DNA sequence: CGCCGAAAGTGGCACATGCCACTAATTGAA
DNA sequence: TTCAATTAGTGGCATGTGCCACTTTCGGCG
C-alpha cells in the first residue's frame, strides 16, 4: 500500500469539507486574481449587492459568518472604496452596507472572471451534480446542530 | 425568475462550500473545545499520527494545503509540545514531523470529543448520506481544475 | 569538481474567521 | 422616567491560509 491520502483520507466530515474548500478556494481565487479580489471578497460583494442595503447582522447571518469576522473582512473593501457603510435611520446601533459605484463596477468585472471558473467547475463535475452538491451543502449549513447536552454528573 | 439568494443563497460552488465549512467548523470546534484544540489542529494531529513521521511536504499534499500555511499552522502545536520536527536522515532539506507522547495523549482525548460531534452530525444527516457527501467532496478535491488557457490575442 | 535549476522549507505580509470583553443604543418593565 | 436586559458592532488576540521572495540542499552535467 502506497500510503498517502487514501480514498477519503479522513472520516471527519469537517476535515473533508475544509480540505475541499482549500482546493476550490485556490481555484476560484486564481480565476478572480485579475480583479484583485479574493473569492471571499467576491462572495461578500455579491451578497451585499443582492440585498437592500443590508445591515451587518443580516449579512453575517446570510453568510453564516461571525459578526466580528464580517467586520474584519469588510475592512479591506471599505479601504479600497468598494463598499461604504452608514447608520440605519431608525436604529443607530445598526450599520448598513452598500456598494459604491466603484464597487459595483468591480463586482461586474469579477463576475465575468468568476463565470469562467464556475463554468469550468461545472464542466468537470456536471451542472446537475454541482447543483445537487450545493443543495446538500446548503442543507447541512441549515442544520440545527447541537452537541448532546453532556449529562453532567447524573 | 426572481429567486436569487435565499434557498441556495448563491450559485457559487466556492461560496456555498465555504459557508458550510464555517458552519460545520464552528460545530466541531465547539465539540473539541474542552481539549483546547481547534478542528484544524485536530485534523493535522490526526494526519500526522496516521503517517510514518511524514515530511512537511507530504502532509501539505495530503491535506491540500500550502506548504507555508502548514508551517504556520504547525507552530502552535510545536509550541504547546504536541508535535516535534526533525531533519530527514538522507535529505537535509526535508523536515519530518511526529507527535510527542503528550501530543498522542491529546489526540486520544480529542478523538473522544470529536466522536460526539461526528456521531451527532451523522445522526442528523444519515451516515449513508454523510459518507456520500465526503466521497463527493474528496472527488472534487481530486479534480485537476485548470482555468481555460486565456486565448490571448488570436 | 563546480555550476545551474529543481525541491523543501522559512518568514513576512495580507486577509479570513472566531471568541471574548466592551461600548452604545434600544426595549421593556417597575 | 429610570434602570436592567438585550441587541448590534468594535477591537484585540490567536489561528488558519496563501503568495512571494529567499536560503539551503540536492541532483544532473560538462
């Protein structure tokens, strides 16, 4: 047996997922490189663009991302002028986010690059299977996962 | 066609994958928390344990991880005494890695915690489906993804 | 043997993420 | 109205990941 990462190097669902995410992330990043955006930034810009000046909390929830992590991730995009924030009219705690014209243009540019990677991926995997995989992943992401209450002492 | 976000908030395979990875990562991290290890560290320790004093390059390849990223990820584990490195006997460029007794003990401890999360996940998704999902993810990770050579100038 | 190019790691830099402690603004109740 | 609890974000800290520029070794050639 030639060791190495046998079929399914690990039974761990989490490890397998992360491993594939690294692989795919590099591929999409490579495709997006000419735009200067990373895959994560592209996804974030896209999410903002489809929302109606979403609040940070709403974005974080949609992306299943920690709110503070979102704040950090947003910084480079604000710095580069792709995104701007402003306080909600009725609740000053709420910070809303929108694309700047420059950000919209950058997103349009990135979408073209993204499409190449997306098509390539679907050509390899099959659009049908890719859709099914995304559906499964969305389903998993929506699970109400909870650790069994550790029966303390009982 | 109005759809767009919600159901499958994005058509992007990469974004969907990362999103689910964040979700699952938090779940496994929560389960592993008592051990002080993160899901990534657990996966790394495990990978090292199943290898024969693997070289860094071999680990990076198995995990589809950038070699320098692996180096960074390894640091906390070395610092905490779970892992140690040593030069290969025949090739001084190669750095090999192994668990320390403390690291093996920590891994054993973590495996118990991991099992809880793993079982819980499989109970929700179904062991069969989970296995199929991992197989699909492994398959995707193994794809020889390449951007179509941008036909520059005619 | 001496040189060149490939291979394996390292370090620095930037961004991705999460948790925790803290601040500010709101809401609900006495 | 006033104060406790809640909600939305921020900042700091630690780790995860990748890319790039280097440095050290190896291996192959002339």
